[in-house]
């Protein structure tokens, strides 16, 4: 099919130096991927377990506010960590995004560091809890 397009383009374009008009072709390709619908999956219930006071944030894949007063951190290796925030922290301010700045040691620690909203608000991290599926 490509040689036919090449021949057609050469025939229409011709040699630019022979006084003929030139034209431009744009080829587009579309790829459609079918995604099958899966059966509904029972949501996983999580249980909080004790966690270290400090953690490295390398490998973090995302975060979500699952309830007021905390933010769940999702790591690419499958780990989940819940950061419990200070008592007077309006979590609604953080729905448009937030920042966590590790200290010079590269770690984020409870009772030392804070979660900061894009608007400038800050909430202290009171503690970290490791999340494990309930059995």
C-alpha cells in the first residue's frame, strides 16, 4: 500500500523545478484498544498498623484524601501509608493538590513535616500508619 501512496505523491507533486504545483499529504493512523468490562470487585477494606515515624517518599505513585484528617499515600511497589494530619486541618483545601517537601535527610517525618496545599495552607503530619488489607 505504501508504494502506491509514494507513486501517487510523486505523480501529483512532480519535480518542483519544472513549474508544476506542489501539494501536501497528511497520513493519519488511528488505534482503538478494546477494554473488556470486568465483574464488580468488592472494595478492599484497610486496617491501620503501626509505622515508622519517618519515611522516604521515593517511589510514591499517588495520593488520595479518603477521609477528613488524613491522606493516603500510594507507592509504586504496592505499599500504602496513611498520614494522619493535625486536628485543625481543613482537608477540603487539599483536593486541588498538595505538596510534601522532604527535609535535607530525604525523609518526611511525623511531628516534624507538613502537607502543604497549593493555596498556601499547611497541616502538620501527626503520625504515619501502614495500611494492610483486612482479612
